[in-house]
C-alpha cells in the first residue's frame, strides 16, 4: 500500500513537472511557430497551431532589413565585457566580505542588493545626461559599464555565498606557506570556487544578453545589441507579428543554446551550499 502511494506521488509529481515545464515553454514554442507563418496567418482567428502555410520568408526579410550579425556581435561584446569587468571587481569584493568581514559587511551586502529594487527609469535622466556630455552614448564602453553596474550586486552576492562555503583553514595554510593575497585569490580560492564562478558567469551573461532598458535608451546604431534589433520591429504602423517573432527567435537562439548545454553547471552552481 505504501509503495503504491509512493508510486502515485512520483507519477503525479512527474506529470506536474512536465505540465509546468510545458506552460513555461509554450510562449517560446508559439513564438517560433509564428515566425514561420505569413502575417495573415499570424493574425488569424482562431489561432492556427500547426496547420498553416509554412514559410521562411520572415527570416530572409529580417536579415535583409537589419544586420543580424552586427547586433549579435554587439550582444556578445556587451555580455562578455560586462561579465569580465564584473568578475574583476566582484571576486576581490566577495573575498573581502567572506574572509575579512567587518560589522558593516552585512549591511553593505543588503544595501547592494537593495539597489536592484530601484526602478532604472528613476535614474535614466541623470545617467543619460552624463553619457551625453561624456560621449558615451551609443558606445560599447558605455553599455558595458552600465550593465556591469546593474549586475554587480548579483555577482558579489553569489560569489560571497560560494566563498563562505570554503574552509578558512585552507586559506590560512596558504598564507603560512607565504602566499600573497593575489596568489591566494588566483591559485587557491578561484580553483576551489570554479562551480560558483561558472554559474555566476553564466547568469551574468544571460542577464546582460537580455538587458533591454538601458540598451534601448542609451544606444541606437553603433553599439545596438539584439534587444534593439527586436524593438526595431515595433513601428507606428503597428506590429508585424511574424517578422517580430522571427527577429525574437534569432535573438534568443544563442542564449538558449548556451543555457541548454550549460544547464547542469548552472544548476550545480546555483544550488552550491544550499544543502549541507
């Protein structure tokens, strides 16, 4: 009887998990299907799920109208640049808070996290004016810096959590052997925290890739990433759903492939230290 109840619960939990996964994935599936429709089929009522005229014309139009490669390269530059800068600042900051804490460390961490709760539109005007006067508008450097600042609290918090799980005795042993702070960070701490650092890198790349608010307001052409590429298909004449879906599919495809192949590493890093 107990085994039957356990089996029923397992089947129910599995079915519930598949159902939740399908509900989450369905908007993406619908977007991909719409990208292969004509504009007429995209607006049809009732919606056509599979039985419609399949076409790849939208992808050709999207590539002809907008330079996808240019926007994709900008997204890669911004994601990797902001991530590298975040690690350069975040690793030493997390190390200091984890292994040399002060009475203000906890409040500092909470203050950093609270900045993520502030609506970006509240500081858009001053930041726009600063970027305009310093020549940072529509530049890779300007966008890398703003994305780095936006994601730095998450980077520090994640790395701080991972570093706290590393025994201090190991670092003390390294110091007794004459290791400097730089060598301690590079040769002792970093290799031991590879899972946490990897998941932090992956999460920051995803956040930077999907960043839309700052990219739409601080760039137009030269440094425009894929978020601007998608937004260009919203016009005063209306939304062209099929072409917009094709542009969106092209924009999310690289980051979805990255997430798919690195999901085990990402889950491992995100759950690191959660269960003792």
